[in-house]
């Protein structure tokens, strides 16, 4: 059996493990378009600050691929031909396959205003190469502007701040982390970042950029000097190979519960696919690291002849910003009853619908965030009277016996 995997990220590593779980002999080829090996993308900001050395960036080592007898090609795939069962590389080489996995990930969105007026001072922060290029441009004491206050934008702002730059964050929504936090929790995070030296401008957009990139203009007429401009306004799945090959796609590549695409012997996993939000039952792009590995593993097993179903996932994220631990999971737009609790630098917000927990936001509350994630993911039902009692003093001892019994059952 000839397996080809396009991409060498977290989903690809999961797929290698999934294939080898069932097929010890088939030939596996990984096409590594970045030519960087398997590394953990969330670590690039830590690389920028010097907290991670190059050898500490690896998600899976070279030895991992050697032990699993995987051939890694530092090449870029430019075309797939599903009818012929072939992948064409930029070098002109053609690879045949029996099973193909598309693990092509995503790419940063570049605002139109920057595309038209971009220069060497305008950067993204999404790949290891981005971090290396940015590292050469950092000048302590100089101003930097970060467009976007999502996870990538704020982690980049944190890294540049720690390198001594003066940071201004521009967010067109009324709050930071608009896809992750509520208004009250976002206010606390924003205040924390400002107390650590960042300027945050919400409900503002960039309308102009000088050709040299040193001054940007906002929609309220303000002009801001910028030694660097970082575009961090979102990402989009890399679906071009799939679309050109005739595979069904919308915002991401469409897959079934076995992670097969519309072509039977082609699978897809990771940030490039549309999967299912198990809470709503609707298709969703869920670009989350643990889900990418799980999807890759399931896809790999099925490529090797397994029949393993992938149920989907829930939205969840965890990030530490300037010493503040932020965790959230569930449906951000959940409709129900919302309770809030705060003590010193700790904050917890939960939204329930009847007896079910639908969403939570936890600031510096990691001790309860894990159990709350499990409760949402397992869709555990507790008496409605439990949640108002729990929010009065949220800690592990407040969790009901039903939670621990469920864990024991799952473990068994």
C-alpha cells in the first residue's frame, strides 16, 4: 500500500501513527512543503522570545519518522490528480498513491489594505520562517502595531513586548479575543494587557498605510508610527489543491465521519477540513491542535483499512498572556442562563441550558477548567440546582459525585 500525506504538521504526525497502528509495512511518504520538519506552530512566539531553542520546536523528531519508516520529501505539492492517483510536485516529480491524506493546514488572511500597500515592515506570524524574519526586524524601544486581537495577534504582541517594543493592538471588534471571550471577561483581559504596557484600540480599523510602512492611518483619523506592522486578522484553510482536484469544499474540505473526502481514497484532516461541532451538530472549521492530531490519527487508521468514526469536537482554547491563564470551551454564542464569579485575579463565567453546561470562560482558574471542558464534551447532565450552587464557590470539591462516577466509567 502506498500512502502519501501532503503536509507535515500535527495532523500529518497523527496520521503516521494511525497508519502504523494497523499497517506496519505500507510505504508512507510525507510531503513537507515548509521544509521544516514536524514542529509545533504555537511555539513560534516562544522561539521569538528565546524561550524555545530550535531543537525544542519539534512536534515529532526526525527519529520518529525513521522509526515509523516514513520518507519525508522537502517538496511542495502543486497538483493532485484523483483519477490517476498521483500528486505532482513543484520539482516536476510525480508520486503515485493508493491512499492520500490532505493535511495542508491554513494560512493567514492578509487585509486588502496591506496587500495593496505592503512593504518589508509588514509581516505575518504563522510559520517558523515568519518568526525568523520577524526576529531580524525587532528593535527594542521602537513602536510595533498588531492588527487583530485573536490568539495569534495577542501572543505575537506579548512576544514583541517582551523583546522591548512598544505595542499598539488594533481590533475592529469592540473587544479583544472576540471569538473566545465575553464582554466582561474581555475587559479584564484588556485591562491586564494594558497594565503590562500595551495600548489597545478596539472598534478601530486601519484605513491607510504609507509605502514605507512606518505610519498607519485609522478610521478615526489617528496616525500611528510603526517600525513593524503585524497582520493577525485570522486564517483560512488551504483548500486550493482540493478544489483544483475536484474535491467537495466550502470554507474547508468536506469530509464524512471517517474523514474521507468526496473521493473515496482521499482523506483530509486538521485545520483544512470542515468538521462537526458536536454541541450544535453543524459543520464548523475547528482549527485546534488536539483535534488536528486526533483527526489525523483517525484518518490514518481508516486509510489503513480501519472503520473508525470521528464524532467531531467542541470549540476550546487555552492561552497564557503576560501571566494570565485564559481558558474557554463550548459554544461561544450559547443561549441560556449565565453566571459569573470573581475573586481577586480569578474569574469564571458559565452558561447553562437547563441541566447542561454549554460554555465557560475561566481566567486564572485552570483547576476547574479541565473538568468543565470534560462536562461539556461528554454533555453530562446535572440537576439544574447544581449550577447556581457551584458558581458560589467554584472548585474541584464542588463537583458532584455524578462527575466522578462518569470519569470512572469512561476510564473503565
